[in-house]
């Protein structure tokens, strides 16, 4: 059994749905884990809080994490920490787990700081850990998609309404995209079989252009939307890499195979 912190979010709720016999949900305000095996997903989700609540990323991604760690000074604990591709920043591609991270943006920086705090804590108290860095996760149930978070889903929703869609940099930026169910399957595999005190990338390992995804979605939908192009805003350029995809060799070594193709992901998003 594994104690799930953040089991009501996009990834956490789906993980709990897929593996109900494997999980124990932690309530929102609970800090003490119910089991010695922990899956930690509590997090903010984008870099835009700097404009509206400048301390939110620190409070959520660092303070709450430390409050939970305060109950984890037991060598029998395994702490599985969900992180993000955002921690890499601008780097050589595909990004490997051992690359030096250069995050920009409050979300990205605090996610990397959370990783570092966890590693330091675990070394101090001989606690075992795994860090799991997720790619762009797409799935039908993300009803909170926006230009700030899961923008691809948001843009497909605009296509459904025949509203114009604006793409940055002529639609050329690339991302590593994987379906929510495959991401949950990868997390479960790492929690079951991944090496301890290790970092794992979770993604397709493939570079897919945003323009191609939106173009295919427009075709599937028969949308009357007009796809237009514009330069990415300065803030977007500061906090997010133009192109990004992950090296997933370590995940594949565990025997992981992706089951839902990008075409199936797009079709599913177009029909929900």
C-alpha cells in the first residue's frame, strides 16, 4: 500500500482511480503518513502565481513538503516525489536525469528546490526516495486546462467552439507528451520496481510539435477555427523552454512501454 498526498489533483486522482487496492488517500490537511510508502503529488501547477500570490509556490511546494517530511524520519520509509520537466530549464535535448538543472519561474524553481530538500533530508535520516519528473500530461479529465496549465487541451477546447487559436513561434515548439493513464502506469512501475535514491523521467521520449497536435485536432474536429501565429510573450520566454523532450532510457529499462499513441490522445481529446 502507498499513502497518496495530492490524490485529488489531475494526476493523483487518476492514479487513485486506476489502483484503488494499492493506495491509501491522505486528507488535504494530514501530514503524518498512513503507510511507510509515500507518493507525494502536492504542488502548484504553473509559473504564473508570481503575478497574483507571490508566496503560493513557496508555501505549497516547500513548506507543506517540509511539514510532511517532519513525520518521515524513519529509515523504513520510501518517499516517491512527483516532480516536473520544468525543473530542467534550458538544457541539452533530450534531457537526461543527470543533467544540471537551470529552472526559471517560481513554480519551476520551487519544484527543483523541493527535490533538493528531499534528497538532503533523506541523506540526513537514511530515508529512501525516488524523484519522478513528468512530461506534459494529457487526458480527457483535465477540466481546469487553461493557457497557464495544459494549454494544449485548452486550445483543443477552443477548436471545438470554432474559436481562433493562437500559436507561439509559428507552432514550431516541441514537447514530450504522454497520456494520463500511461503516466500513471509509469509512476506505478517506478514505485514498484524503480531503484531507490534515483531520479526517473516519465514521458514518451519523443519530440512532438505543438503545431502538429493542433493541426491534427482541427482536422479531426472539422473545426472552422483559424489558426494564427504570434510571438511568445516575454514572460513565457523567461519561464519556459521553447523546445523540450525527455530521455526515457531509465524508464524503458524497467520494462515500460507506452500504450496510447499521440494520435489516440488527440482523438480522445477531440471527442470528450
